[in-house]
C-alpha cells in the first residue's frame, strides 16, 4: 500500500518537475525516488523474513541439538574456535551437560 502511494507521489513529482524544471522540483523528485527505493527494500526484507519464518516452522533446532548431538562435540568445537559456550547452550543446558564441559577439551575427537 505504501509502495503504491510512493509510486503515485513519484509520478506526480515527475510531472511537476517536467512542468517547472527548477531545482526545488528536482530535489523533491529525488526524495520521492529514494523513498520508493527504501520502501521496496523494506518490502523485500519482510518477504524474506516471512519466508524464513515459514520454512523454519518445521525445524526444532533446540530439540535436535539436545537429542542428536553429543554435547562433547559442541563444547570441543566451542573451545577450538573460541566461541563462548553460552552462545550455544542455555544456563539450564550447561548445568545438564556439566559432565561434558569437564570432559571435552579443545582436542576432543568422537
């Protein structure tokens, strides 16, 4: 809706610029053009976000991480690449996997 309004305003600004041809109408035309581009970019971003959200509904990443990945592997990876374990596991999960934190070093191999 806003994109359609911006297009209409851009058309009016173009017509006005053709009629007047002065610097003021040119700056108004440029502002309208930039506004339209900005709105189109926002629309594209929202579209991508909606697609990502829809596609990720099928995947439960937290559950998969808990049920299928050995925590020692994840912790070793974190230590090897200096990624804080807090970024991967929540406080509750870190407490649950304390044994893996103690066991897995940088050089852990499964």
